[in-house]
């Protein structure tokens, strides 16, 4: 018992001596001038530590410091780049002898990082690594010693708390300021290869955009420090901006992440995502070890109403401002260099999409992008009783993009589509349509000018709205016969059983050389063009009567049977104008009267 007693006395005396040595003889403030000088030599910046460095002993060994500031380079608006209110680190002493790190608490409060970017492109970070680049590369033996020296057999952290952190950046070229406020980042009891609770709360402020975000989940780091797992991480974001409908958007997600530093891969499982009544789930796999990272994504998305998400016009001034901005942007080719910085393999399914009032369902989208070239192997959807299928290629590897596409529509209610898409009540029927084309440049004007395409169309059991061609012929014929009271009274619609044709697109003009329309009353053939730049129509058609103009129930062949009557279509795509060549009708009427007179004379003179 006496031996044990004396052993405890020796241990306590040793600990007391250690405390006295650390607090009296070993004063950490003695190193402040050297620390300040080293920072000045390495960066050219001034480091200040206003508060005295002090030791903490209970319940663990630690050091506390505060009032730390690091200056910005000369000529910057803010004199201070970094400031820290207080930092505390507490560690258990005895486990260190067994290469076990037991940190009872790490606290960082009041970190402020004020960054600036000057008009010439220089920033607050310039000069911080000037000397670091000149440091000699350690040899293999030194590197091995360094790696061995940081190997831990156990890591135990009671908790980490980072509070009241602000990071700001002011760009003098754009006069824009971005601010990130990390209100808190809390990590609970943490040990290697075991899950620990993690939560955060932050706000971000950017020009015309504010974000409030909170998150909580579980994090685990392997003993090798090479694998990081985050499970059931629930994130809630409130986004506020003028351009968002109703001024704000709530976006929530639940995800799990696997990060393998040795393999340089990350796997993200998106259990749920919701924003503005849009729900999604899927999988994201990222390999970032190569010069060009690869991303593979599989997503399933619910109904999307883009008309509800896109900002609405607030008036003529707003429209004019947006038009000016659009005109300015339309003179510069889109920068697609980002397409070369990542390779993608994406598969997306969307239940329905509504955009510009056009309604579609059951979208499938598959795309592979490599070396700046995106290949869409499948783009399909259901719309207005039919189906659209397309393939496309976008080459963004050069300054001016190139594209190719092949699109097919089948069984589409063309009238419903045109009404919803452009409020154009012009055509009716079930449409089949296919077009293949290519072009270069993504500028709006160049998209129209440079497009080269060919295609065919077929519309069955439909009608042309806004004109009744048989009625026009009837009215014109009646007036030429002397009935000036005759006028259009019927429905302004020309029914047909089929309308077919082919077309080609070049230099902003759609040319249709072989329009053919058939109905029980008339046949319509001809050719024409539609200028997609100024939307002007120019069609020259020929109509011929094949039945009674009184309708399909007429028993007698019409006097104009077989007579070809030119029809002209002019105006614009939104407001087409139809006109008949009345001279042909006049000639036909005169022939009819002449034949009647001839028959009458023959009868009168005995039929010879």
C-alpha cells in the first residue's frame, strides 16, 4: 500500500510540475513575435494577435487565443482580410503518447474573411503562396517520415463548434458583393469509423438573391481517412429573389453520400428532392481522379410546370428592358467551354412538362457528352394524342457550336398544339411530321439563317381555319353572274381528307414545293414559302372543283368542274390572307354563258 501511495504522489507531483513548467517557464506568448515575423516574411502581410495566448488545463490540456487579424494587400478597400474573435483547442495529454488524439473540444468563433477582386483581376489571395511555390519538394524518405508522423491509431473528438463565421467577396469590376454567413457548424462526438451527428445553419446573400439553408445528418470517416460517408443528410433551403414567382422558393432534399478519396470517386443517392411542387429522386456517380471528371446521373422527376417557375412580365417597361438585354446578349456566341471540362452520361425520366403553355407527358432523355460533344440518343415524349421522338448532337468543342437533329412527330392533334403553343387557330387534323437538319451558331438570328433541313408532313381528316375556299368560289361565281347580293355566310373553314407535302429550310426560308390537299369538294395543289425570319407567307396554289360546290350531297356536276382557279396566300404566319384569281372564274362563267346561248340557238333553229 505504501508503494502505491508513493507512486500516486510521484505521478501527481509530476503532473503538477508539468503544469508549473507550462504555465510559468513555457509561455506561449514568447512565440508571438516569431509567428508574426514568419507570416510577414512569407506573405508580406501583417499578422496581429491582440489577446494573450493562454493555457487551459481542465478537463483537458488546451490553448486559447483570440483577436487575430491578417491584413489585405495594399490598395484594397478593406484593410483586414482575416479576423478571428476566439479559437480554443483542448486535447487529452496522455493518449498522445500512444498516438491517440483525443480532442475534447474545438471551438472557432467570429471568423471573418473579407475578400476583394480588383478591376485588374488581382484578389486578396494574391501573394499568399509566393514563397510556398519555391519550397523544395521533399524526397521520398522525408515524405515517408512525414506521412508516418501523422498516422493515428485513434482519433476521438468530443465536438467541433464553428460559429458566427462570415465570408464576403466584393468584385470592384461589377460592384457586386457576395456574403456567406455560417451561423453554426456543429459536429458531435466524433471517432474514426463511427457515425457522428453533423448540422449547420447558414445564409448567403448575392445580388438579387438570398439563401437560407439548414442541414443535419450523420458523418463517418474511415480509420484510413480515405472514405467519408454521409447518411440521411436532410437539407432545407429557402431561396428569395425578385425573379422567382411569389418572390421565394422552398427547396428540400434528403441525400446520402459516399466519398472515396483513394479511388477519387463520389456516389450520391438522392432519396428525395422537392421544390415548387417538383419532386425528384435518383443517383449521381462522380469520378474526379482524371483530368476530365465523369458524371453519371439517373433521375426520375415528377410533373414540371415551367410556366409557374419562370418569371412573369410585369409591364411594358419590363418587356422593353428584357428585350434590350436579349438583343445585347444575342450578339455573343454562348460560351460552351464548360462542355469540355466534364464528361456526362445522363438518363432522365419526367412525368410531364408544361412550358409556354405546351403540355407533354412521359419524357425520356438519354445523353452522353464527351470531349465537348453531346449526343442525345433518345428524346421522346407524348403530346396532344401523339408522340415525339428525336435524336440530336451538339458539338461545343469549338468556338462556334454545331448541331444536328432528327425529329419525328406522329398522331399529333395539330390544332390543339398550335393553339397552346402560339394561339394560332389555322390548321386542324392528325399530323405526322418528320424533319432532319443541321446548322451552326446558337445566336437567335443565326439559328434561323444557318439552319439547313428537309422534311415531310401529312395531315389527315383536318381543316384550314379562317377561310372557306368552296364558299369563296361560290360567292365569286355568283357575283360574276350578276348576283351582287351574294356574300360569305358559311363557316370560315375548308375541310380536307388529307394534306401532304415536303419542305426544305435554307437561309431562313421554308420552301414547300408540292403541297397537295384533297377534299370531297376541291383539290388544292401548289407551292410556296414561309420566311421564318420575318414570318411572311408567299403561296401560289391552284384549286379545282371535283364535286358540287353546294356540298357533298349535291347531285349535279358543278359548272366549274375541272376548272383550275389560282389561290394566293400572303400575309404572315399569324395573320394569313387568302385570295382567289377571279379572272379564271370570269372566263369560266363566260364560257358557261356562251355554251348556254349556243344550245338555245341550236334548239331555236331546229337543232342543226
